[in-house]
C-alpha cells in the first residue's frame, strides 16, 4: 500500500475543521497531522468562505512554515477567488458544496504529485483571463508570462552562443552598459549567481 499523504487541515470555523479532519482521517490514503507537525505535512487543506486577504495570509503562512502545497475549499469560488488563490500559490481549489471526501482526497493526492485541481468551468475562464493579461498588459510592454522578457531571452541566447558583452551589444545595436543591465536584471530578479547560471536557467525553461 502506498505511503499515506501527510495532510494538515485548517479552518477558522471549528466545525468545518472537525468535519474535514474526520472525513480525511477515515481514508487510508491520508494521514492527518496537527499544527505541531505542519513542517511534515505534504499538503494543507484550508477551508474558508472566500479568498479574502485573511485567506491569502493563511496560505502564505502555511507555506512559510514548511508546507508548500495547499488545497483551498471555498464557499465562494468565482473568477476573482481563483486568481487570488493562484497568486497566493494554491495547488488546488474546490467549491465547498463539491468537496466530498472522495473529491477532496483526489485533490490532495493530485497536489502531492505536483498537479493542480480546478473545476473545468473555472479553468476555461482562468485561461481566458491569462490570455487577456498577456495581450493587453504584458505584450505591449515587451513582457510575457514566461519569467524572461523577449529582450532578455535574446541576450541570453547570444551569450549561450559564446559571445561576450561587446559582441552581444554589437549584434543587437545596444550599448555594452545596456547588455550588462539586462544580465544584471535577470540574475538579480531570479536570484541567479551569474550569467552562466542565467543561461542554464533559460535552457531548462525551454526559452533558448
């Protein structure tokens, strides 16, 4: 039998927390842990009425304390709540009315595997919003949903081809200072050690 997934359950409502805990504890796939074992939990289940600022703070506090995967169970799960949960780093989202023990266990196990859970009707709308952000906000600024801008990718591609700063500047008609600023921006923003590390990062991400 596979090793049970250690799960921490949190809700400001004691009755909700007790109900979720009881439902999960009865399943052999799950091992419920308490707050003192939060750093051992692979997934946290957080129940709330909506994705308020307090809910976002709860998710981030749980992640800071050693549990990176969070599944939200929300009374109100609309487009705005989905975006807030995604920005907070939630791995899965369920409507409270749909959170049967079976569905919740599926979402928890998916999160433990590094997969996301979201209702199909909300997934379509989320993708529409992501596409709209790319077209209307990021695109006109030369940015993308990737972690690097087109200019940054262009510079790193030439560095990967073996060019030094002067050669990159000459090829792209930039000043050497601009090339250095681009490289510094990439390494500092993404917390990379140097330009070689930045090139390796871009390769791993499939950007060059």
